[in-house]
């Protein structure tokens, strides 16, 4: 069985929570580009891609482990 550490899970959760925070802080009346919709969209997409890559790595590690045990 693949043991994903609490640190790895926390890192994925933190990245997604940061993306949620960026989305909540969007202000269409602000001149700050980090509070714009395009910035929030790109930031969130990047966070989701990183989460998917991390989870795929865990699944790949798990599959390799299961094959080694056969």
C-alpha cells in the first residue's frame, strides 16, 4: 500500500485553499492585477494542475508498489 504522508496531503490542500482565497479576493474595481479575474483564473488553474500532478504521482507510486508485491 502506498503511504502518502500527511505533509504531502497538507501541501495539496494548502495549494487548493490558496487558490480559493485568491478567487474570493477578486475585486473588479481594483487596479491591482493580483485581484483581477484573469489572475485568479490562472492561479486557480495552476493550483489544480499541481494537485492533479501530485495525486497522479501518488497513484503511480501505488501501482508500482502493488506490481512489486506480486
